[in-house]
C-alpha cells in the first residue's frame, strides 16, 4: 500500500480564480448577445417529483457530476432532491428526470478529521449554487468548499479545506442509489497505480441488469492511503476486488485545494485513461469550467427568445438546458463502446448513445431535436438501428447496453419514422423493414438470447394478441388499453416507413392495423376501455379509476388515455360522432373533477387540469387536438394555461417527472407557438406563442417565429402568415422551417372562432 510522509510530498501552485454566480464571467470578450446562461437554473425540477439534478454536465455528456443527497425511494431517481439537507458525496453519473434510478457511479466525498461509520455531511442551501457546467456547495460538517465541473467523459473536482485541517477524501467505488429497490453491486475492482492515481471498475445490477463503469482517477497531489475497506473489512493491498470498495485518502495540510479529475468508460480502464488524457490534459479546473460554459453557450444559442418577462426567460432557457441531458454519449474517444449484446464494439462513423427514454421523448424531445440538432438526431436514429443489429430488437428504454423493456409498445419506431419522413437520415431499406417487423410481430424465438434480460418486457405478449385477434384483451393481459392504443400508433409509423421505402403491401397492411384503436372505443360510455377476449367490455368501469401496475391503463386512467390517437385524429372525431361531440368531450376533460380513484392509483398522474394530466406524457398532445375539430382558439387557451401554470422557475416548478427532457421540450416547442402531434407526420399544429420573437438557428441561417400584439392577455391568435402568405389552417410543415423564413402571428384578447 502506498504511504508517504507528508514532508516528501511535491506541492504545486494552483491559481484559484474567482467566479460570479452567473456564467457571464466566463463569456468571450466583445460578445454583444445577451448572456442567456444567466437564466438557466439547474435547480428547477429538483423538487416535487421532477427528479432532475443540479450538478455539472455538458450537453449530452456521459458524465453528470452531481451531489447525491437522496438514495432511497422514488425521489432518489436522480440522486438529489431539493428538500434534502445531507450530502453523501459527489458521483459521476446520473439520470435526469426519470421515474427509476440507476448510476450514481464512483462517489467522492472530501472530509476532515477522523473516519466515521457514516460518512456524510450536512449543508446549508445558502452555500449551494449551480450554473451550466458548474456546481458548488460548502459541506457543513467539514467546512470544505466543493466545486465540480465536467467534460463529456470526465469530471473535475476542486475541494478547498479550512486552514490547518488535514485534507482528506473518501473514494467510494460501491456507492448505490435506490438499494431498497434491489439495486446492488456485482463486482468492483480497484488498483492504486501510484500515489496520485486510482483505476478500476464498478459493475452493478439495477435498472440496467449488467452495468459496466470503468474509471481512471488522477489527483494533482500525491496522497497516502489511510484505510481501504473491502467488503466491510480492512484491506492492506494496492489492488483488490469485491462488492464493496472504499478508500480513504489523505493529502496533508495545505492552503491549496485538492484537485481531482476522473474519467469513465463503458469499455475498459485503458479507455477511461484515454478519455481523461484527451479531455482533461492538466489540473486547471477553471479552464475546464470555461470550456463547459462555452459548450453550453454554443448549444443554447440554437434558440433565442425576445421577451421582457425574466421569469419566462428562466423557464425557457432552463427547459432548453434540460432538453440536452439525454440521450447521452456512451462510448470512448477512440470510438469503442459497449453494445446491446454487452460486447465491446468499435465505430469510426458516428457516436454511440444511451439513455433513450423513448416512450417519453418521442413526443416532443426528438421532434425538437430534428429542428435544432438535425445531425445529432440522425446520429441517434443510426444508433437505434445499430442497437437492433447488436441485440436483435429495437429498444424501448436502452440503458448502458441493456434492454430494460421499460414502458409501453415499441417507441423507437416513432423516432426512426420521423427522422425518415423529415429527410434527415437514409437507412438501409431491408434492415429498417426487418427491424420494424420484428418490433410489430410476436416472435420470442428471435430474441431468445435475451431470455435473462427482461425479454417479456422487451417483446410483450400484447403483440401476440394484436396479431391474433386484432386487439389486446383486458382479461388476458395487463395494460391492455394503453398497449393497444400505442401499438396502433406505432403500426402507423411502420406504415410510414413502408411508404418511404416503397413497400406498398406493408404500407397497406400496417395502415389497416393502425385503425386498431377503434377496438377500444365504447360509444355507450364515450371512452376507450378494456375489452375482453370474447368481445365483451370489462366491468366495472369508471373513467377516473387508476391502478398503476395492474389496470388497463399504464400510469393513467380512461380520461387521459382515451385521447391517444395522434395519427388519426380526424378518424377519431368521426368515431366519436363529429367535431361538436368531440369538442364537448375534450372540454369535459379539462373541466371535470380532478379526483382520481383507486387504492393503487398511479403517482404519475400529476399536473391536473380537470383530468388532463400534464405531469405525464400520454396527455401532452391533447390540447392541440382542438385544431383538428375547427376549434384552434381552444387549443390556444389551454396551451396558454399549461405554459403558465405547469412551469415555474422554482425547484418544484415541473409538475411531474421531467423524463429526460420531454417535459422541457414540450415547453420549448409550445412556447414557440407549435407542437408536433404525430411524429412520423412532419406536420406541426399551431398553438399560442408565448414570446414576441423566437429564433431557431438552423443550417444556412435563421427561422423566426414572431408575435405581434403579444401579451399575457392577448393569448388568442387572430391570423398567421408564413413568409407573408396567410395560413388557412392551424398547421404547417417541417419543410417550411428553413433559413430566412418567418412564421408571423397576430395576437388579440378575444378568440377568433
């Protein structure tokens, strides 16, 4: 074990630069644009059940270096909750806004004094602050100021200690989020390479059943090892393996901060070292922070708004920031990554990604990125297809090379269809059809190699029933209505793919299957409801009833799910008896009692306006359905209400799980004045623009959305022009978003009916 006398240490001099609370101090000189980073508040969404984290990250980065304050239960999903007052330490990977936790890999905690049985620290919220790419807090128990910043694949720590105290660090390889949910370590290794370097592996089992995180940690100064704990016992060697590994390091007394840089890799220790060498060449914390700020400034400059409402600026730019947390890079600087077969692969064609919360993000996050990040959006689509080739199945919720099978249907097909429809990507016709059919059919033998990796959730039996009898029977399988409605939409997406590649037979077949939503509509009650295998309706029935895990509706009830027909709103209007009846029912959704029934009602039903639940994704397209019934003014009214009531620039300001950017992307698009109801159809429905001007910086120039006579009271659209030509209907095409074009709204205080 490496032990050194304090007097033999080589001390280096670090110039510690001061920073203001906002990112403006890091901006380039002579910049004339407004510093929008000052409006980003990473604490928005860290309260209530938003499940975001405030730590240091760059756009779509593999490292999210953030404090862990909450490790048990649902609100530990990101490792942080705003109401907490205790810090366990700072770990390098986190999920943003999810309803299940994972990661929390490689925890570091600076401390002074002796090793305690429970190594944590209280902290005062007044000492805590965060801006894009930077986080700081003072640990109350030790008086240590902790600062964090990050690159794509590495995190950098700077710890400033009280004068006269021994500078110590706990390095915990085995830290676990949500251990009460069965998350645990399966194999951890460490090696003290020299008196400044530690490398190893954390292999864990949680939401991802087999998760590999290799690390390479380098400290600016030499350390001595005070103690190593391996599986609960003192350990004297420089190298070891076990389930629980914690090292306690001492850097002696000095006025210098302790600076550490830690890179991770899904592939190997050598990969982590290469990542560190490539991205953090020295120990200049301030330089890395400035680079992170520049990266965020470039990313957020893809959109600009004009408004005098400072609170709205905070909501908008923070939403845009949160939309860039995921999908995240999942590979090394040399192109190596771990694939869906959990084997190591090499690519030099594009970057591999993980954390696709597809059931959430196909609705708004991915459509937004087709506008402001088209190249990255195409890369994500290629990444999804690559996952099919590696694992034999398009993923629903891929996490670190694992099929989690989480949520409903096969939503990857929506992202693929939308990118193809918008001309952003050209895929091999044979492969994309094969991938589509594998998702739409029921053939478990094809993915028998995934038998121990949640195959039942990756390819649920709903596919079998839909193929056999045309619908998902409520007395045979759970979540029947949700799966049935979503499968109808995904089948429609398959039809669009068939249309694009010229498969007319496949197009006709899947267009027919896309009408399957009609099997669940009961005109006698006016709702989508469970139908048994013999064709009878499941009883008893209440549209307000919810059972989170065992009912006919996933994370919702009949009120919320009865509107999931995004691909055929006109057909659904006809099925319901015409525009007036459709509109009356839609009105009732927003005005009926907000009471939710059921002993095991879903906790995801949040952000209620009547029974409209903005806190969960199935409701997100609903306000725009008024457009299809000739009542666009009602869409404007509801969108205005949702923008103002469901989004606040406070920790509890997001009224449900943020879900990897989906809640935020809804705000970004809707505040700009439009939304894509049915990804796969490159058409946007108009709403109510919140700002006087929104600029999209796209290839070749700018696309502007302007609003004349805009104000809080003037929420109704009087007229809309696109490049000076009046729009007769409240829709426009993705192809209309081009450099030099302008979508111009004229607003007023009364609806134009």
